[in-house]
C-alpha cells in the first residue's frame, strides 16, 4: 500500500491565482528552491544542480541525472541549512526524475500545476543555480511541446545553464509546470523542461531506497577493484565509467585491479573513449597500489607512455609521446601493452606506436587511470599471457573488401587532382556531389551491414544457449538486449545475478521455500529498490534486462523474468503467468498453497481473485481458467521480443523489427505468422532474395496459420520489384 501525499496539485476546479510579477514570484518561491549536490569519494562536491520542495516533511524533486550514481547527496535550503539526504524516495531514470527525502519538517512546498493546461506563448520563470551561482532567476516563453527520447518535454525560449537542472519552471501564478532538464547544444536561448505531470506518479507510488543501499547502485565489485584518489568510478552495461575530478595532482584518479598480474611476458588491454580529447585516460601497470606506476593513455589527441614516481608533476616523466593516424579521436580506441623481460610494446588499434626498454616491477598492480576533468568510458579490460584480438585481422579485412566494391583512395584535395578535375568540364562539381551522395548511401548500407552481422552473431549465440537441455533463460534475455547493445557483456550480468542469489541465501539457515522468497522480496524491493516503471512505461530500456538490472526498474514482464531467474538460482520453482495487459508470477511450493506475486508492485502477494480482477481490467473478452496457464520460458522470451517489436513499429524502425522477428524465429522456428511478417519486412527493406526464401518456406510448409494465397501474391510482387531494379 502507498500513502498519497496531500500536495497542492492544480485542478480544473481551482480558482486561478492572480498573475504576479517576476520579482514577486522569485521572492515567494525562494524558500522552496534548494541546491542539490552529490559528493565524490573524498567528500568533495562532484556535481551540482537544483531541486524544489514538494512536501513540507522533507520531499525534494529534482532531475535523476543531478544526483549521480551511488554517491552521498546533500541538499542546502535557501537559508543555508545543509541536510544529508536520508533516502532516495523515488526515481525514474528514463524520465530523468528523482524525489529525495531529507529529515526536515515545516518546509514550504511549491504548488504543482497541470502540464496539459500549458499554452505556447505563456510567460515562464525558471529558478536555479546556473554555473554554481546559487539562486538565480531567468524569464522566458514556453514556445511549445516536443518529444525527446520518447519523453514529452516543454520547449523553452530562455537561457539554460548547467546547475539549472532540476529547478522548477513556474507560470505567472506561481505553479510548477515543469522541471528544467536540458539546454540546446545548438541555440543558446533554447532549453527544455520535463512536464510536471510526469512527476505525479512518482509522488503517488514511490520506490524508496535508503542511502546505505543507494550507495551500492552501479558500484564496482570491491573484490575486483580498488579506487584511489577520488572521482566517481561506476559500472553500467558492462562498461566502466569515470567522471568528476580526481583529488590527486593533475586530477589523477586510479582504479586498481585487485587480481595479481601474470608472470612476464603478458599483455594488458582496454578499449577507451574520452568525452574530450583535451583529457587523458587509459591503462596503468607496475603500480605499487599508490602513486607510483606506469601509464599508457591518450592525451591531447596523442598517445603517451609515462612513469609516475610520486604525488606531483616533479616526480612524473613522459617517457615517449606520439601522434599517429591509427588513433581515432572521439571514438573507441583499443590500447594494448605487452610487458616482457626486455621492455614494453604499446599499441593502439592493432599498431605498435611506442617501444621502451623500461621494465615495471614484476609484482606491480594493473588498472585504469584518468586525469584532469576527463569523463571516460572503458570496456573489455583484460590481461593474460596472450589476449585474443578484438580487432579484425588482415584476412577478415581482405575478405570484407573483396565482398564489397573498392573505394578510390586518391587524395581528391591535392592541387594537381583539383586542377585536373576542374579542367574536365563545367559540370564536374555536380558530378562530384552526386558521387558523394552515392558514397554516403553506401556508407549507410555498410553501417546497416555491420549491424546485421552483429545481430547474426548474437542470434547464433541464442541458438547455442537454447540447444542446452537446461538453458538459463536470463542468459537468452540478456542476449536479446545485446542485439541492440553490442558492448553488453552478458557474463558480467549473469555474475551479478549469481552474487545476488548468494547474498539472499547467506542470510538464511535451512529456510523453507516461502522464507527464501520472502528474503528475496526484502532484498529486491525493500533494500535495493527494484520497482515498476511508472513513467515512460514504453521505453525500450524497460525490456532490456541489463538496463532493468542497472536501473532497478522495469515492466511487469521483465521484472518477473528477473524474479524467476533469481528464484531458480535459489532452488525455488516460480512460474510466470501472462495475464492480459499484465504479468505476474506464481509460487507453487512442494507443501502448502500457491502464492500469487505481483513483482511490478514490489512483490505484493495477491489472491487468485485479485489476479483474475487484474486480467478482467485489460480485456472485454470472456476469461476462463486458461488465463492462469503458466508461460514457458520460450514464451516469456518471445513476449519480451514482442514488446520491443511494438516500440520499433511505433518508431518505424524496420531494421529493429527485422532483428526482433529474427530472434523470435530463432526461439520458435515454426511460427508461420512471424515468418510471413519477416517476408514483408524483407520486402520493405528491399532484401529481395531473403523475402523470396521466406515465401518459399511458407509455401512449402503448407501452413494453415497464414493465407497462402497472400504469400504467393507477395512472392510475385517481390520478384516484380527485384526485376525492375
């Protein structure tokens, strides 16, 4: 049960307040506007934004991105009083919203308006802390409504700066219409705010997480990693991310792997991407666990090999620095260091660029580093005697180039080439632009081909897992996510699930099945804050199992699948029940009565009658006992794919639809309806031979599930279109 807070929502029957001047609005709202900061590992401010009071007993609304990941959060009131946040009362990552709880009372909440009543052209006032300047007021005009990343937003004609995020957007009556969120990167006086109506479901049905549990979200496994010198290191989707300035000299921050290195010779590697090439981040090795180590990393658009012999620049030495065409600025770059008895060999993207006779200590630790204010992402950190290449080798590149037409590599901007082309005729520039257009189309098709090849590899992995007698259906669910997220490391998420199940069991002594599930409920919902997605329900992330694990938020189906997978790891059989418009689970213990559990509602135990009532609310079709038939694991996986297909259809994403229907047919090869749908999608994508193959399969099968006359008609249409091109 959730308690509804008595908040001053706007309503159609309310008497409109008198419009006030900007000065009056600012003065009246000031006591309700707060500064929100989150801290780094050294207790220093790592991020700053704005929030506002929505309940007198200490509830503060802000943006989700303002509060960082797994860091302590503080709120400062307008009178200068500081509070540590005691609870993250509610979050919705996809909507970029958060509600914080501080131990204060008698605060002054701002009245909330109604987003549905806003009118383009209204005067609006934003309150916040731009660029760290506390309590600033800016006026502008509400210029319209837009959808950004599937989120309804208010478009604002006003300057928005860092620090404004999370602040209230008021109308001239002093009601909150939105929460300032982002600024335009193109136009200085253009910003956006999240509609205030998106906050109300979080107020009505919060998903509170105590601060001690909040501090574990996205945290790196302390058994594997030891961070040093501040900054905020976190894990998400199999990547390691770092942001915030380190407290070491030059903003240095380290992340040291706890595992000992192998004996020499060995290799150390990572793939890294910097947010700004003026920064620096990469590999460290030969570390003493403190301020002495070697480093190989991109910096200022080049690559450096450095030795760090102490805490400051006077003890640092750049051994070698190079600039090379093999380094790709603004992109992912693969760094590899081979450490031998004779020295170091440093490569980027498969090309050795630095050699050195320096020999680091044999027992030196390995890890990652960042400097200055760099934000960086890392993936595929690994070390071993010999590492497999994650880059295409020469034979792969040769085979790819043989499969596609070669592209001319002459430098068209050389003076001699330009002079030769200009003498070719008056319309040569038109011909060049047409050639550029064709090359752009070709590049787009190459990118589509890369995506298709990736998807084919993932489908092969899905088929391999499904061939096992007792396959882990969470592994298949994660592979479905990998169709759209090539960098996703499935094994790391399976390990998270294994560790979570082990944590639940470690607190129990010879428990019954019911006691195991009760402990699982406490861990997932009371302690970790897993919850149903109340805003942006149809966001793709809610159907990506890795995002559900990271964000602790999902749909009834994805949360139920997670729950079933964890229950299996704990030795408890729980079945999934696909109700119309909803999904729940049923525990059938060896002894005792069945229990119905609504995972979307934080593990609420419901009666059979309540489950039937949920089903009736979503359909007018008469229901019988078949509504409670347990879904097989394959059926749950296909239902997850159908959710993704629905989103792709809404977005007119034909390539995405093809990936998902391919996955459905990998799980259920005999689905004639999906085979026909794929034939149609192949036709729309001008993949003529694939469309014909699908039609032939259907015609040969003589399936009664599809209209074979329509299949024959489609095949004729495909052949006609193919032959006319």
